[in-house]
């Protein structure tokens, strides 16, 4: 039998086919033929590897080393198949878009999503990562809440953490609730382990597994408590953890303590560089033991018992078991989405996709070919593989995080009131979905002020932002604050009503859209309205996937049907094989079902984050520019970008959607009417938001006939976004900043105020006035919409009047002349 050509030999094959065919075959046709050969070769290799791994798994005596070798071969073939599959998706999407997207857009669509209409627009790796995390956290919350009304709070409080850990290791503590929680956590994490293994990982089942150990590098960097010298802190950490490890199990192949110390030092160095924050496929999934290299830094560290593990968690890890479990969910979610699309070696697979695209466009589009390199997509890739969460300098990163948190808790007290303008974005989103503007308004009001269908919310894993402290919102990313500062910020957003507002609208959109398509499950794909079809196409849902989704049993509540896809396992294997067009293994069928469920959940979650706009991976890539925290440029760009994530999100997600996300068969009037509606409604609700804030400050609403009021309302509603700060009030915003301070962010503005205070120390009254203004804008929780009014009228105005006689009268005259306002409540 002739030997099949290797992938490396295809460039020679191309030259030989070119020579033999002469001018009868074009370069594109030759490449198509070679691609078909590549697909066939990889399919054959994959089938052989799949059969071998399944055979080894069924053996009575399991040989892990032999299995790993077979698995590596199978994964390599599967990774090649994924690269070819994603490449073909990009080519097909470009052709079907009618030139609306190019190859660069296609790759970004796969990684973080785009707004240009195509089948690759919204079902990106980044979107799936967020969706899986939200769904899994919601599932855990639902399971724990079923124990009792207080079980989630009991779990969150940490009062039973040690007992739960002991129960997870088989120690009977006599606490019934601890045993119940332990059983849930073990079962929940076991499901994640099996899911990752189905995607190519080789995570063994460990009898001493509690959760993935979280290592607090800030604490590790100060382990000695006496010095900042790295070696001293490394030794202190090593000595502490070594005393609590089961050395025989953790280092079974190591003969002496010197080698153990060397390995622990290597682990310390690896952790301090942020490697543990990356999501790189099989090299980073929790519990992985690389049998081919037993001495690597990603080995499993076994603690002596639950007490030893708990002591380490308190001293150098995550003291809260809840936060540790959430970390496992977050890490697993990121890896699951990455491995589903890009396999067990995501960056290598992406490089293969880019190589195929370069070959495709080399002779026809040289400029495009130059862009098809990893560097072009680095900012997007580091967001989805977690590299962006590494920390260059721990101290610098912590200082930056603390300062930004204090800025947020000192200046965003009225954020909940400002969010009234979100109603415009919500209505615009339901209109884009084909459900109409008024449907959006009614649905939002119902979500905010009435009880929604509880059963549907539970099945859809809808939970409050307040439940999980590390979930982000429109003004920040979940990775930008951590530890005590993260908890402080989440508490602040709870007290300023932002968490309640966002959670209510997100749940309203999730439940409403689920119900809308649930009522359409008897309708064939081509019988859906153009807008309903095109919305599904954005997520890669074609007629075949729609038929699969609508064949799943819906949730029926009070004569309302909800498409939830939670019953995806009821789909027949034959139906899935028919859709795929080829024979599939049991593992492939399981992965297909899970991916189909997550695809549908992603429709709901992604649309919810359009209805109440939040930054996604694509926005974060723009804002972070691939720069790590704790570096000079990384911290600078985070300070400049503070508070700008929301307006940038409006421009990229909402305005971008209205300009680019309609299909070629949509009404030409749709784009115009959608954008116009957003701007008009944004201005209306922006005015309402401004008026509510003015009234809380004791002022009447602004004169709506003034041009400045209209511009301010438009800016408040998100229509002008970041540029609104430059237009209104002669480039003077609420805090008195000039254009450069607005560009450089609130911290630069405050530094300028501090400079002014120092420069005016020879004038105590003037310096005192500036100091009071500075303090008022930076004291956490003082600027909440209810505490601010109380402070101003009881203390603040009196202090300003004392330092600057006539202050209130001048302010009253200025507001009356510039805004047509009067004070109905005087100090």
C-alpha cells in the first residue's frame, strides 16, 4: 500500500501537481484538492486514535502512559481537523456575507466576536466562555439553594469550609449540611472533569480532590513577612507548603529532599509569572498530570489532609471555599470553550488556520495576507487564553487596582440612576430581534418591578450579579478587581442599585427571548420572519440546528413555552450524525450536544448583554490592548480607560450592531429606523435619568428646550458615548475636568486637583475648598444617590459656604442661567 503523504510534504505535492497539470488546473483548484486530501488523512488518523483510546479506556487494567500516548496522537489529528473546519467556516462565511466581512473579520469572529453580519459574528470563543461560566455558576447556585433557604448564604459565609473539605475527603464531621454541600461540589466538579476529558484532556479522578488550589501571588510575594527579597519569600513559601504536603504522593519519583525543594521553587517561579492564570488547553486544566514529563511545574500537589489544605488556603491561597470553586468553574469554562473550537493546543491551531488563510489569499490579496499573522490577533487571543490576567509587578498592579476601586466607589454613586437610560438599549435590542420597541419596554418594566416566571429563571440559570462577587458589570471587568477590593466594589454596586438593575434587565431579556423562540418551535426555519432567522444566523444556527433545537422538549409554564435546550441529551444520535453528515463516536456526539446547548444559551446571554450593555472579550481586547496589569503601559491604559468601557461598549456593540448586523435580505429601512430609535429613545431616557439625578440633588429638571440639555441627554443616554464628554458644557464635565483630564481619566484629574491644593496652600480658604471637593469625590460610598443628598444638605453646603461665602447663591444662578433650573430644596 502506498504511503500517504504527510502534512509537511504538501508544498512539494502542490509543485508536482502544478507541473503535471500545466495550465489545466488553477492554483485555487489544486489547493482545494490538497485540502480534501488533508481532511481525509486527518479523519483517518483521528478515527484510528479514537478507536485506540476508547479501547484502552475499556481495559480492566488501565495503562495511563499508553493512553496518554494514544491520546496525544488522537488530539493532534483532531486539532488539525478543527483547524481545517474553522478555516472552511471562515471561507464560507465570507462568501455568504457577500463581501461584508474578510478573513481578518472571520478570525476575530471566531475568537471574540464581531458585529458585521455573518454566521461567525456572535458565537465566538469569548462569548462562549462567558456563557459557560454564567450557566455553570447558575447551576451550582440552583443545586445548593435546593438544600434549604439559607444554604447558599451558609456556603458563602465560609463558616463550614473546613467541615465541607473534610466531608469531601470522606471524613464524617456529623454536620448534615456540610455533607450535602460536599456531595454537590464533588459531583459538580466531576462533571466538569469529564467534560474536559471529552475535549482531549487526561484528568484522572483523584480521591483527595477538593478544588483546584488557588495561589495568591500577593501573599506568596510576602511570605517571609520580613523582606521583599524574592529568594527569602520563595524559601518561606516552600517551607510552609512542604510541611503540609503528602510528599510521597506528590513527588513519588523523587528520591531526596533537595530535589523536592528544587521542584517547589520551580512551581513558585511559575506561579509568580502568572502561568496558572492562562487557559491553554490540556496544559492548563485543573488536576492535569503530564505523564510524559513528571517533573513539570503543573504537577498535582497532594496535601496531607483537609486541615493541611485549609491552612494553606488561609495562608497563601483563597480562604473562601466558594471563591475557590468559582475559580474552578471560571478556569474550566475558559478551557472548555477554547478546546471546543481550537483543540488541546489553541495557539498552534490558530496558527494553522492563519497559515491556511495566507495560502488562500497569497496570490490574490497581498495586503490581507500580511495581516493574517498571530500578531494581528494577539490582543484578542490573550483575552480568551487568560494571558491578559497575568501580573507584571504585583505591587504596581495592586496599587493600580486599589486606586481604581476607590475611584469607582467614590464617583459612581449615581450609576444606578444613570442606568435608566439602559431602557433605550433594551428596547433597541428587542427591536433588533424582531420583537418590537414596545415589547422591550413592557418586558423591562416587568423585569424590574414584577416577579418573572421563577421556574423559567431557574432552568435558564438566571441569578443576580450580587450572588457572585467576581462577576463584572458595565463599568468594570470581573478580572480588574480582586480580594477585599473586589468584595468592596461588589458591595458598592449592590448599594447603588446597579447590580439589581443589571440583573433584572438581563434576566428579563433571557426569559423573554427564550419564551419568544419557545413559542416558535413548531415553525420551520424558512417560515420564521427574516429578522428571526437572521438573528439565529449570527450565532451559526442554520435550518439543521434549528430543527434539532426545536425538537428538544420545551419548558411549559402557564401556557407559555420556553426554549431552554436543557434537554439536549434527549436528541437521538442518528439525528446528530445526519446533521454532521458523517459517522461520529459517542464522545463526539456528547461534545456536539453540549456545544448545541451552549450555542443556544449563548444566544440568550449575549443578547442580554446587549439589552443592558456590558463589555465583552472584543471590548476588553480594545481597552487592554494586550497589556498586562502591573506593567507601566498596562496600568496607564487601565487608568485612561476607567469609566470609558460603557461608552465604548455602546459604540462597538449597540451602534455597531445597528450599522452592521442586519442581513442583506433585511429591510433597508431597518438599519435607519433602528439607529434612529436608539438615538431618540436614548435622548428621552437620558433626560429622565438626568432629571432624576437633579431632583435627588434638590434641583428642578433642566429646561428641555435648550440645545445644551438635548446634547447632555443624548450623551447621558449613550448616543454620543465617550465623545459626549467633549461636547457638553464647553468641554467641562461634572467634576470640572478639561478635555485632557477627560481623556486621561479620573485619576489624572484627581492628581491635578491635588497639585492645585498644594499650589494654593498660601490661600487656606481656596486650598480648603479644593480639598473638600477632592474628598467628596473620593470617599467610598459618600457619593451614593441617597447619602450624597443627605451629606450635601446636612454638612457639605455649609462647609463650602464657610470656605467660600456666597457659594450656594453663585451655584444657583449658574444653574438657572445655563440650565433653566431652580432649587426646590435649599440648604
